[in-house]
């Protein structure tokens, strides 16, 4: 794995992918590094000061209600559940049963070895939303930022595992120990792949990420992540599932299902042999003609490359930009 050093100071949220990758240029990363091997970029201690830190996390936890679909406690000592760290929200009009994390109870859970996880945290923090939107424009794909925080005595939050999406890891506070293991299956894809676990003790890189560092990890790379005793840690993962050949073939099948009756028909499970043979011949012909059509696959790939879905942007009281006034 290449280990580079960035001599730039604070990383501005508007800097997007290019700001995170320095000294790599964005074109160099996209053409030669993306989807190949991990890259570690060591940064200055204050690199993410204006982006995210403990104060920002504390404000988010204080200002938002507990949402079990977003916030989790992982591998907490004593089996402490997130719900036990919450208290009902006092409210004038009862609407449901909302709760908010209790600072003392959460502190106790983290001190007992839990790791706090907040999914999609960019939706709750404007600087991160700006950064993520810039990375989305560069990659042409949806990006989600998740937060992982511990107090330095946490048990290993997750077993050694691989992700089915590419990840940029931003160490915003403290330190975390990482062991990286090469893929045991080329280009694994979600639930379709079950690669064998890496051999015990076989690592391609082992070390600590410290504040200001960025690690790029392509999908399929196994990793083991552990807390560093006595060093509270907060890191962000910017994950993106990039379009694959499988996505292209799914789009092709949708097109064929619209255009070709043979693709829409039920399987001839109860038909006589001749009828079934005719159907299979029609289906083979439809598939062969489609993949042989000049430029079709390229056109469908271009549609996949149109970019991430637009994020909601509110402009009250003026209405949606471009919408005719009512």
C-alpha cells in the first residue's frame, strides 16, 4: 500500500474529493487508484478541524432525538442497548414516544467498551453535507458518511470483514488501529459473493490512523479495526457503491423486459418439449441481439454514470427553484 503525506493545512468542506486526496490529484486517483489498492494519506493534526470533531458530535447528539435506524451501539460491554441510554423527550403535545440520548448513560456505555455508530451523519451536519456532495459529484455515485466513536477502551466493534462498497476513512479525532488483508475473491458483490476468510496472521498493512489521516479502501479488502487503549477515537467513513457490470446487465434486462415478450413470459415449466425449446430459442435470440447492438451497452453505462440522486434542498419561503409560482 502506498503511504503518502499531505502538507496542506485545514481541509475545507468545499474541497471535496480533491481536498481529501492531496497530494494525489483527483484525475490520478480516479484513473489509476480507484478500485485497485488501498492508499494511506497522512495529514496534519488539525486537518479536519473545520469539518468535524468532538464538539460537532456533542452538538448533534444534543440536538437530535434518538433514532434506532440511524444510531447504534456496537459490541457494548455487558450487552448495553442503545435504548437503555435514552430518556423520553418532554413535550407539550404527545406525538408518539420520542426519546433523546442521555449524556451520563451514553458516557457509561462507551466507558464500558461500546462503540457509537451514527449512519448518514452528513444529513445532520452542514459541513459534512457539503463535503459529501462534492465527493458525489466526483464519483458520480451516492455517498454516505457514517461516524464511529469510542473512548479508547472499546472492544473490537466488528469482526474482520470486507465491505461491498469503496470507503474513504477520515480519522477526525484520536487514533484507531487497522489491519488490512487483501481480497480473497476478485470484485466481490454484496450477497452474491461469499469469499473465504483471509488466513490468520496474513496482513498487507498494519498500523494506526491518527488525527488528520485519510485511508482509501476498495471494496473487497478485508479489515480488522480496533480501539487504541487510552486514546478516544472518532472517524468518518465515506462509503460509495460504484456502478458495476452487474448493474449494467440489470439495466439491460429491464430494457429487454419492456421491449421483448419472450423476456416477460413465464418460464415454460409445464410446456411440452417443443414449445419450451422455441421459447428458449426466442430468449437466447433476444439476449444475443441486445448485446450485439452497437453502442447499446455503452449507452446504458452512460445512464448509470449520470451521478448520484439529487439531495433535498429547501428554499422556503420562495418555493422550489425553477418551479412556476402558484
